[in-house]
């Protein structure tokens, strides 16, 4: 019996015994890969992604920066699409109006006009003031101005400011205002740029509307030209962005036009007048250029020109334009039967969240290019 008990005890001890080497952990001389902090900083500088995502990309690509960029582009496309689908039903009532002037008109370069205005919406005012969202709005406005086409049906539709199809724009190539190293490849579309930003910010973003104006340079024989005036007002440090925006066309006609633009003073004086006109349209509830019915307070030419101070203060916009044209030499009295001077021919005034049923492009362009005189308007 004793021998049996001893054998059982020995067997039990053997089962619980482990050689000392079995309790030792095996270590490798090679350390686990770590993301280079220098490359993390560079990746964030290029892409604005979170630190955690930058580390993930570098670890997945063995600290190869270019491969990490490609990895992020693929990852962002997938996550952006998923996030966009998830938040797609949320309301977007906040946002920015974005303006872009690629060619401001007569007196610059070829004298052509190419400009745009867009409304980009998001869910909250916090995101509307975010630098990433602001950059996206500016880049979409720039892309829109670049892609806009000259109207070919002016005789039937005598306006130069034309609305653009949002669906068509979303499929158009995305062209950043200030190209840099980022996740936007040459093949990226405006729609994919919006989805990428949704993935980064986490809010729904939508392109609500867009308008553009494209006009080639006027023939020398016309002695006339078109200029673009613009103004954005709102909570942003970029002067091309705001909660309210105005895009306006200013028509000039004079036998002295070339001579005036060759001087130093006239282009500068004109730029100040154009900005004041755009601010006037924005600052007042401006709905027409000339008087329509009894609504003098909403007609630009009938309003006191409050936003062009100095000697003209208190005069109507109509009177100021006439006086200014005479003082600056736009009007040649030797040709009294020919229209000469300066006139606002079209404008669009937008605010974020505006009821689209009240949206309009106000135009007297065909009249202005014929014989309309602002003094008699």
C-alpha cells in the first residue's frame, strides 16, 4: 500500500513539474516597427489626417512615405464612401458662399471674364468655420470657374451668369485653388473631394448650387468691356468666402477706355468702385438694378450709395455712376449720341440657406450693351 501511494505521489509531482527552461520567455533581437514621428508630421502636413491614422498608414507601408500616401488614398475612398452613406440623410443648413475670379475682365490679361459662385453646406456652424471646410469651398469655387463654359444661346437667353448642374459638377475634376501635396489626385472629382472631407470631419456636406460667368475678350472695335465685381461677407478670414456673397457684372463703354486703363490711377479707382458696388448689393436687400414698381429700396440704382464714402455720400447709386464716369473721363462729349459710361448689367446675391424659390440672376445686360444710360434708367 505504501509503495502504491509513493508511486501516485511521484506521478502527480511529475505532472506539475516543468523544466526551468520551459518557464523562460523567448525574446527576439529585432524590435517591433515603429512609425517615424518625422514621417507622421510630414504625412499630417500633406493630408490633415489624425496622428493615429498617419501612424497606421506608415506601419502598414514600412515607413515609406509615398506608399503611405497611396494607402491613405485608398483607405479614405472606402471610409469616405461609408461615412457619406451613413450621414447622407442629415440636414445641411450651415455653410459658406464661395467666390472665384479667374479672369476679372477688361484691363487684365486678355480682358476675358471667368468667375463663379457656389454654396457649400454642412450641418453645423462649427464645421462651417473649420479651415478644412473653408478650403474645400474655395477649391470647389475655383474648380467651378475653371470648368464653366461660355453660353452659346445669348440671343435667346441674354444673360451671362448661368446656373450650373450640381450633378455634372460633382463628376467634374477637382482642381484645388493652391495645389499642394494632399490626397487629391489629378483624377479626383469634386464629389470624391467632398466625400473625403466628410470622412475627415464626420459631418454631412453637400454642394447646393453654383453659378458662373464666362465671356471672351471684346473686339477692339467695340470700345467696350465687361468687368466682374465680387464681395463675400461672413465669418471667415478668406475674402472669397462668407455667409453672403455677391457676383456682379459691370459694363464699361467709352472711346477713351484703352487710354484710361493704360494710366495708373484709373484701374485702381475702378477697383474701389466695383468693390463698393458689390458691397452695396450685399448690404442692402437688393433685388433689381433699376426701379421696378414702387420698390425703390430694393432697386440698386435708387439706393443711396452708402458703401462708397467721400464726396458721393448720400447720392443715389445711379447719380454716382454718372458723375464718376464724367469725372474719370469715360464720357466724351464729342459723341453725345453714343452711350458711354459705366453700368451694372447683372448680379447674383446669395446667402447661406436662402430659399431657392427667391433665387435669381438679375440682368439688364442686353439693354446695357445697346443704349441704356444709367442716368435715365
